[in-house]
C-alpha cells in the first residue's frame, strides 16, 4: 500500500513538472513570436516611411545613406548585450520591455532588405523559415539525444563564420559569400534544435516567478536570434533581387 502511495505521489509530481514545463516553453515561444511580429512591423513601416513612389524620402536618406545608418545597424547589438549582461538585475517587466525595443531596432535595421529583395520573396522566405524553425525546434524539444556535443561544435563553427564574414568584407568574393550562406543555414538550423533543448533543460519547477520570467525572456531572445539569422541566410538563396 505504501509503495502504491509513493508511486502515485511520484506520478503526480511528474505530471506537475510536465505541465509547468509546457507552460514555460509556451511562454518562451509566445515571447519570441511577439518579438518577431514587432520586428516585421518595424521593418515594414520603416521601409514605407523611407521609400515613397520609388524614391527615398528625407527619412530614407537619413536611414540608409547618412551616418545615422551606423547607429541603426549597431543599436540592436548594443541592446542585446545590455539585456544579456543586465537581465539578472532587471525586473521582468523591464527585461521584457528591453526585448521589445531590441526587436523594433532589429526591424528598423532590416528594413533595407526591401530595397534589395522583392516583397513576395521576403514573405515566401519567412514562411519557409517558420516551417523549418518549427520542425527543428520540435526535434530539439522531443529528442532524447543529448545535443550538447553538437552545440559546442556549432558554436565554434559560428565563430568561424563570423571571421569568414569579416574577411569577405574586404575580399568581396561571391564564392566565399555562397559558402558562408550555406554554412550559416546549417549552423543556425543546428543551433535551433540545440538551443531548444538547452532552454528546456534550464526549466526548474522551484523557480520563483521573477527567475522563471527572466529565463523565459532569455530563451525567447535566443530562439529569436536563431530565427532571424536562419531567415537572413535563407533569403540569400531564395530571395529574388530587384
């Protein structure tokens, strides 16, 4: 009888953990999705304010041709570093607001893709990215295989990719750029699965509301970055240039 009670207690505990994990992961995905929505709206509005009747407006001149463009390009990087290093000292509301601001800045910096690629190809690539991301993240969530070794390899590959991208700024090699795009897709496809598993493993049922909230925001930021980078590398393959 005692064994039966112990079994029932363990089963109830496991069920509570499972429900808590599902709620936690759902919050991560919802935050990420809202961040992507903010990015999309900011990019679309930024482009429409910058370009009218096929010509750059005064705002467009500032956004794409003036020194202000470097502020727009570098501001998201500053925001993501600020959030990453300060999140443990921030309230959940402040961290979430910083994430929304970061997503809007990324959208503004990405508005230039509408100058290079047709709107139809951007939308098409987005849906391909969403489908791929969903499948890869589901694999990372459900697989019993430990992806930590693969993650370490992918992170080293990411550093190599960054170095190659910097070198190609000076070389301007189309062949190297093609290789960078292929490798970038593979790296961020793998990181999507790895990061999902890592975010899942960071869940702890005894976390208080603030700690769980911060973890969810950082998880959303991680998956958001995976999605954006996967989208940008796929766009180099699938995008129809104007």
